[in-house]
């Protein structure tokens, strides 16, 4: 029985690197969080399924980038079905 956890753990680090920013839903499961850690990217979490909090986080990142003149790729990491919540 495969739950695709190996795929999830490897896809995130394959597409991101240490200079990127991952904006992650705090409700993501352990496989996603492992992939996030393996990526070595900068990570910021937002409240589960909260678009307003995601917007707040993205605005904060944009302000930080403007202050430092550093541009980074951003990935928003969410799940289609949250297994942690049934």
C-alpha cells in the first residue's frame, strides 16, 4: 500500500532551494513537512485554510524583500485533502 509519501517528500526539495521561500499551510501532513525541511528553503507558515493570514504573510515577505533588495522565488504549499483533519 502506497500513500505517496516518498513522492511528497522528494518533490518539494526538487523544485525549491535554499534561496527560495516556502509559505506553508500549518495543517499540512508529516510527509509535506518533511519535504519542506529537506528543501532547506526559508519557511513561513500561515494558519490552516486562512486566506487572510496567507495574504498577511505574503505582504510581510514582500516588505522584507523591499527592505533588503533581495528577490526570492516563493512557493505556496498546501494540500488538496488534509489527512490531518479527516
